[in-house]
């Protein structure tokens, strides 16, 4: 399995950073490593701390969240934009953004993102562990009853969907 998933929050508005942190605190597997008010500070921290997740606003003074993610060029496995600008959504997926949340972010929408992050990293870590166990340079993919050998150098990414049913909140 995996340990806690580390994240950094980057937003120029303090209340937004606190809101994201409060929502993330409901998920024990998410662990905050830093919170930044600008992308310049965040770039240094991300390079040094290597978080798995970056929750970033897009429009910030100086360097935008988009430019920050472009600069990082794949160093963050799961960047998530949290913004009030829906017009940047299409451009963000060109940067391979994990998720795009519109402000104000509801608890339900953040929960969906958090659970997808958990599933993604579980699958990712299992795939890495499996690949390390193999003495050969291929993986076996099962499709129905058939098995296919794929050379690792031919695999660009793996995707799986988990049907996630969220349990209703506990009430007394």
C-alpha cells in the first residue's frame, strides 16, 4: 500500500488556502507539507519537498498556476487546479492536470477528487511495485480471459476506473 499522500496548497488568498486545508483534513491519507501565497515560493518548495499533489489556483500575481505547472514539467504526479475561472479548463488538461475544481468548492466535489487521488496513487504504487518485481521488461495485462504481454517501454500511462460508492455520513 502507500503512506500518506503529501500535498502543497498554492493560492494568493489566505481564506482559500485555509478552506482547502480544512476540506483536506477530513481525509487522513492527505498530509499537508506546505502552503504558499505565490507560485515563486511554491516552485522552490515543490522542487525541494516533492509532494505527490499540488492544489493550485490559476490566477495569482507574478507567475500564474498554469505557468508554474508548465515550469514543473511533470515533476508533480497529480496537480489539481482550484480556481474560479472555468475558461482555463481545456488548457489545463493539455498540462495533464489530475482534476479541475471550480470555486467555491463543495465538500462533495472535494471528496470525489480526494478519493480519485487515493485510487490513482494506489494503482500507481501497485504498478511500480509489480514492475520492480518482474525480472523482464514487460507487464501482463488481462483483458477478459486473454492475457497480453506489453513491453514496458511501450506503456505511456495506465488508467483504471474504480466504481466508488461513498458511504453516507454516520448519524446517531
